């Protein structure tokens, strides 16, 4: 995914480097400069992750909600009993566990 020129120009406008900042950067040791650049990278990464989360939320809101389906529990048990290997005892245990949980 590419970043639009508008966003790049906005970042340039927000990241103003004045004389004092330039001098401070020039006087940094390699370790200090590395830490400074990593902080800038981290802020960009976090902003990108936030933008992705917001975009995902917007897409989820656009999605149509699922319709609620009403199912009779006896019909569910009947289907469970039809599964090969599920006998009456196992079906009864399944029924008991679901009734305990719900």
C-alpha cells in the first residue's frame, strides 16, 4: 500500500527541523542518532497501525450484520446424534454440558 503525497506533505509540514534541531542532530553521537531515528520510526509505525485499525473498524461497520438464527435445541441434538461415532451416552453428555453452560 502506497502513502499518498498529501499525507507525505502533511508529515513534512509537521516535522519542522529548525536550526536548533539541526544543530542538535549534527552533534549527536551515532548511538544517540540511532535512538532518535528509531523513535521517529516507532511513532510512524504506531500511527500506521492506528490508521489500519481505524480503517478496519470502518470496514466492519460497513459490513451487513448477520441475521440472528433461531434453532431448536432438540434439532441440534438430533443432528449431533447422526454423526458417526456419537452414541446415546455421548449425546446425553453433550446435552448435559451445554445445558450447564447455557
